[in-house]
C-alpha cells in the first residue's frame, strides 16, 4: 500500500534473493523501441535487473512489426501496451498463444482509444465523471437530430450543457480539445494541444461556434484552481499523483532551469486512492495514468491512459520497480512469498529533485514563538481589493408601456406578470434592440409647447440613447451591458375561452446599465498590484502558481461580484499574482468564482444611501444666505475634512450646468452629419441594416477595442453625445427647474 506521502510501505523487509538460487523470471518487453528506450522505462527496467531475479528481453520494432507471433521470444511475464503504429492485434494473438502474465490486459486497451467507451466504463464501475453529453456523427458535418447550439449552451437529446464547456473528440488519440467560454465572460474559445515548445494552449477570441467535423463529447468545465492532477498507478495498491499548471489558464508551460516541466507531488485523499484502485481494476491496466479533476470539494476522473509513468523522479522509479517485482514474482514464483522488499542498491538522490523539489517546495516551518512562548502559525492570508480604473458607469431609467417591451419582459421572465426580467445574453439584448428600434421616432419635432409634448420628447431621447448604447461596438457582451424590466402596474384581461381572466402588465420600469468597463490602465493597475502582493507577501518564493509556498498553493481562492469590471479586475490581479500570460477570459473562468453575497454591503445599504443623497441635496441647494450650520457640520464631518462646502454652492452648480451645456453642444457638432442623416430618413423607409451576426459574436470583430471598452465606428460620437446629454439632463431639469 501507499502511505500519505506516496511512499511504499514495506511489510516484509528482507535481503534480496541471490542470483542462481532459482530460475530467473523472463520478462518480455513487447512495445515500440521508442517506448522501451524511454527514460522512465529504462530507469525501471534497470532496477528490476539489479534485483537479480529477472531476465529482460526487449522484442524490438523488427520483431513486433514484421515477425510472426510464433517466432516471438518466450517469456513468463509480458509488458505490452499500445502506442502509435503498434500492432495490438498481434500482441493479443501472442498472449493467447503463450499465455504470459500480463501486467496490462490487452483486450481492454481497445477501450482507451474511444472516449465514449472510457466514460461508459467509468460509469459502469461507479467512478465519478464530469457531467457530459455525446454527439456522434457517421460522417463529417452530418446534421444530427436532437442537437441544438445556442449562444451559451449546446443541447443534446434534451440535455443542456452550459458554457463554459469542454469539447473533446471521441478519438482518444486526438488531443485537440476546445474550451468554449460564455458571453458573460467575453466569449471565445481556447484550444488545448500537445506541448509545442513552451505552449500548450491558445486562446481564440473570435471562435464561438462548436465544431461539426466529427463526433465529440461535450463536458461541463470543472474549475480546478489553475492546476491539473495526474494520477499514476502501479498495480491496484499503489498510486502516485502530481500536479502541474493547467493549460487552460494561459497555455505557458512552466519549466525548471534544465527545461523540464515543473510538477509537484500531491497527497491523495482516501476516496481518491479508492478511485485510483477502481480505475486500475476497471480497465485491467496495472500501470496506467488518468486525469483527476478536483473541483468544488469533489473529485472526478476523465481521460484514462494506458501505461503512463512519472518522469524525473528517482523515488517513484524505486517504488515502481519494487511493486512490479512483487507482482511478477507473485504471478510466476509464488513460493517465494515476496511482497515488497528493500532495495538492493543505494538510493542516489536525483539532482532535479534536490533543486526543483526540495528548494522550491520544501515544507519550511512557519511556526514561531510568540512573546508568551505560545506557538503561532499562519493559517491564511485574506486580501479585499477594489476594482481598477474603469470607464464611467451609467444607467438609463424610464417607464415603458409599449406592448413590444412588455411582451419581451414576459418572454424572458417565464410568463410571470409580476416578475422582473434580466436581459444579459447577446440573443436577449438583440431582441430588445429590435423592439427599441421599432419604437424610436424617425423625426424630431420643433419646440415643444406643452408638458406632455416635452415629456414625450424626453421619452424619445431616452429611447435613442438606449438604441445607441445597444449598438455600441457592434458586439454584445453581458459582462458590461444588461437590461432589467420591472413590472409596475397590472390589469386583468379576459381570455377568449372559459371566461377566465389573465393578469397582464401594463407598465414597467426599464433600467439599462452599461459602461464601467475596466480600462487598459485598470488592468495594468490590477496586474501590478498582483505582482506587488506576491513579492510582498511571499518574498523569495519565485513566480507563478506552482512556486507559491506549498502551504498556500493548494488553497488559493479568488472571488468577485458579478459586475464586469470587478470580474476583470480579479482576473488581472490573478494574472499578476501568479505570473500568467495571455488574455483575461480563460483566467477569469478558471480561477475566479462569482460570489456576490460574500461581497455585498449591508442589507440596509439602500436605505442609508437614500438618506445620504437627501442630505447631499439639502446641503447643495442651500441658499447662499444660509451658510452651513455648526450642527450640520458636526453631523457631516466628512464635508469639513474634504475642504468644506463652499458658500456659493448653488451658484457653482448653475455654472456647472452652463459648462456642461457647452461641452454637449461641442460634442454634438462632431456627429452633426450623422444626426442630419437620421433626421432625413423617411418614416416609411427601412432602418439602416444592423449586423446581427456581428452583434451575436458570429463573425470577426475588433476584439481589442471592445475589450478596452471603446466604441467602434461612427456610433462612438453618437454615444458620446448621448452620454453628455444624459449628464446635462440629470444635473438640471430646466422644465422642472
């Protein structure tokens, strides 16, 4: 068995058997030469030879590929496993003919080349797997029934898999794996592949549609905190686990000074050790590897591989050789009653482990003695951060009574007349834009002569503003724009059948929230803060997730609210803290958890905010002849600390209104041509075409400008004018004084 540190527990320590005391066990290595001569295989075979109990025969490529199985060497135990170009059928025929002891069953290796069969086998043995759905095509681009793809999910036979999800080819030898991200996180896709230099993945922001070129498994994305765990079994009683930086984070392979990928051993829980045993038994592979996903307090198995060994670990090679020796001798020399014996050689510590393991991952004592002799230990580090620099966060509120908008509210709130609807996805925002475009007046009247006409003009201006905001950038992203429709009044409408009355909304409050986009400066602020935090809190620990002190790296949690600027700030902070590269969307999905209640303010915050607004209004609009009283100063000392309230605050506010009007007029000149074109559009003329495919993220777009929160095209001036006009209107309503 294996102890908590992954070391072999030797129940019977004994001296090694002397050569010549019994007939040696012939161990045949029937694999491709590239595998037989690989570093891990050579290390383990050398150790087996040193026991003096085995005669090892390597078949070689010529024998395996060209000789008939009848001419293959005889052996007592056989190591045989599939790799590219390997004739698995011939190996099966040899095993049936000679009947050697197989450490890895050959027939069951066929399962490993089809992910559908792997997942079915795992489920058959009750081994936890991620939630998944399967799409099988008989030929590329075949139209498959019961397969639906929408903006943020795929649905297969009624089973819906939401983004982010993983798309895996059913071919187990095809390692082109894709991860698709939801529009709320910015969308896009990350492609995972076998390491090429220092890259193992690439983010592609323009790709949002899944592949149709073959059969795929769609698997729920499991956030694992930025690490992948690989488990290696040697027989059902031994398992060794290592972790590495996950390729889904930034795709940069972390390497040591000598170019080896940095990995570190991790402890398996009792449940995970049982899962390792179950995988070994279920697939009949004494030596195998599989991916273990640790997510939200649970563990899942996926992607089982045949015959996998740990690289660059002398301790593991020692343990694997001891376990394999015991298994081979128990099968072919049971009279020796050998379990696990001591090593017949002196252990030589591996330089790589001494440098890359002990110096970086050594468990330094964080215990210190306090003033009173009590032992103190650092248990956690908590940091609470504000979001970085952002563009202005704005809001448009208006009461709506139009049937188009009320019907849209019912469409997205489940048909409940008293429930609000939140529209964030590209499809939902596109529906709302379509309805708004039909309601915006095409022409503007002159000077309004009555209050009702003035209110109608203000309503039309707000609709134009809403339309301009929704058309900004030519692309929808729920992370920075959302619409809320809250019903205010209802009525009962008789149904056509059975004289039943149905409740219907007749008025709703529409709230459009937009802006608050994290700027380039904000991202740099967050990244630099992450780097400074790491260097200040963990001096000398190096860079990156794997380099953090082992006390902390296993339990790193990052939370944010559901506001876009906060999520992106958290992702940028994580990028600096862990020395990551690339765009923020994969980092956001992999490392940041949305937990709004944890970060929300007091439940009475809205009441306190209203009280503060009322006091501000009273103070700001005080007459010039009524200076700030001493009692008021004592109630609001923050006004005095900030320099106090000016005596002529109301006059200054009026001056601010005039300056705002001047700026608004100047901005309007920038888009005069566009305004004239809109005003000249005939009432019965079709609206200018809107690129819906682009808005839904189905075509290429100016990703960098959108990510920076910048408008694309001439609509930028229109939106700028709408913002200044809203500011002017919010500061002072001339009609209402």
